[in-house]
């Protein structure tokens, strides 16, 4: 009877029926109110925050930008060459009511980094979060790679994070609040099979050192942490040798590859107020691979 009435059925005709109906309805309302008190609507973790995500057009960067937007952040989507992918991501965020802009910039170029940060401030008035995600990896062997591979890898992966952090740091210090998140790799931490590409490994080890140096330099107002993903299924890893993938799975206690969305979950924690007492840390998101 109660559910019939709630769904639009006629009210009971007799007095006895109406009394029983009203009593049952009152119990339903009290139960609903109690449930609502125990299970409040989840608040957006980044509501009103402004985040720059470098290399946001694909892979991990795209997943982080999407997750941040869903949690209420205004997102600056940085890209360099992948304009089409960045535009699609921008449209996707706006379709669900998010706020974002896309800005082209080469993170290894100091002038372009300045312009990136200035456009972010012009659009949204502040910067609360920086995710240094832009990165490259060249599958060369050490003896076959030429100097240009070293230069490009270090310039984008390490120098880019340095330049972007240097540019946003004064803004965050003036605000007395900020979060910098470096997307590193378990290649930057000791694990034999993850140390295949010398240039990439060195760039990520350098990023880990940068993370801790900046955490000391920018405290107490700016938190600086790194995420060190294991084998994540993205465009960067899609052409990996099957035998190597088999080896990686054998080394991974969870016996599967990670997803970009799982890295984004870790980034969300580090970007939110939930991590205010966390700085200078290297967070492994690798399914247990590389425990030491």
C-alpha cells in the first residue's frame, strides 16, 4: 500500500486504511532521513581548485585531467603536438559540465612554460595544482642511442618538470597553498626489468630527486610528491614485446597491468586536501612490482 501511494496510486479510502497508511509513510520518511544522515552526498574533492596537467591529451594525463574535472577542478589541458586529442578531451569535459581550457606549450621551453602558466592565471585567477605528466620514452638500447635521444628525454621528462614547478611555485607560495605532483616511474626506483632504457631511467630518477628537493624548498605551504607507476596500459606501452610483458606480469603480485584511471586515483588523493600532511613521497602504483 505504501509503495502504491508513493508511485502515484490513490489514497486509501477508509479511515482505518488511511491511519495505517500514514503510519507506514511516516516510518518510511524517518528511515529515509536516517539513511541520508548516514550516507551524505559525496562532496567534490577539488571543487573550485585550478589544476594544470601537462601532457594532458593522452594516456595518464588525460585520465588525470578527466578525474580532476569530475571532482570539480578547473583544468588547464596542456599539449604540444596532439591538438586533436586535446580538443576531444576538452569537449568531453565540457559536455559533462566541467570547466577547462587547452593551451599549447613545449614544457622544455622556458618561454612557452611562462605563457602556459600566465594563460592559466588569466583564465581562472589562480593555480592550486600542477601535475608534471608530460614525458617521452624512446625504446633504444644504450649503445645504439645517439645524443639527441638523451637531450630530448631529459629536456621533456626532467627539465620540463623543473621549469613548470619553478613557474607555479611563486603563485602557490603567495597563496600559501599548493600541490605539485610529478608523474615519475618505478624505472626511477631500483627494479632490474624496469631499467631497460638508460635515458628514461635517468630522467625519472632525476624527477624523484627533484620531488624531494622541492618538498624541502617549498614547505610548509606547497606539497610536492611523485607517483611512480608500474606497467600501465597506455599508448606509450602498446608496442611492448610480448615476452617482456609476460616477464612483467610474473614480477607483479597482482598479476595484471594497471590502468591510467588507477594512476589518476592516486593523483586525486595527492591533489586533494586529504593529503595535506604528505610531502616528499614517492607513491608506487605498480601492483606490488618493485617492492623493496
